C-alpha cells in the first residue's frame, strides 16, 4: 500500500521538473518575459534596422525616389506638350523639351512663363530651374541629376505621411509583460 506521503513526494518531484528555474538574485523579470521579448525582437541590436528596412519596402507609405524622379520628368514634358513615350531615349526626350524651352525663352514674357511652369511643377521647392531639370533628364548621372536625386530624397524625408507612420511606430513599445502599447 502506498502512503500518501510518497504520493505527495512523487507529485512534488514531477512539479519541480516542469517548474521554470527560479530567477537569479538581482533578476527582476520573470523568465517568460525573456522568451516573449526575444520572440518580439526586443534586445536584438539589429531590430531597428530590420524594422526600418521592412517598413520602407513594404509600407503603403513607401516613397520610391526613382519613381518620383520619373514621374517628375514625365510631368515636365507634359507641361510642354511632349510625351516621354514618343522618344527612343531619355536624352532625346530631354533634348526635345530643351528645344521647346528655347523657343519660349525667345518670347517677350518667356521667362515669366517658364517661372510659372517651374512653380506649377514644384521645381522651385526642389531648388531646380527648368534648365537644370532638363539637364537631369538628358544626363541623370550628371551634376544636375545628382542635385535632383538629393532634392527628391529630402522631399521624401519631409513627406508628412512617411513621418507620421514612422512616429506612430516609434511610439509603440513592449511593456514588461511583452504586451504592445504606447511608450511612456
């Protein structure tokens, strides 16, 4: 006949096998928090970089500077009645725009017309003239092309939607129990 004390002793041994080890002196967080934190990427030195890269690629707010540049180039041509698709190369497209701009410059109010077009296209906000934009179209790797790239990158960084999404994500953190919530 088995005694109750031996059953209790066996039960105690079984329970000890499944009980998580007690935290060391000085540890304040339960062991389970480490597992939850690791699963959520907390404590990982590359977490922020991976999150930023993931957000920039997969976010609905992702801003593609190359697409912005191509869209702007197309709008410049459209402002002068020129379609990008009608040309074999980007350089020939830019040269066609340059010819039209040269004709406008010959007019008495040509500089005012071009200034209005620059403003309508937002070139003034980018710090670009119509001539530097045409140069960027013809030679994207040239000085004006690099200037355009830098201006578009600055503009993309100042985009309210992108900034808003980043600030919302930055304000969400994990608490001690591994639950998401606003940062303190």
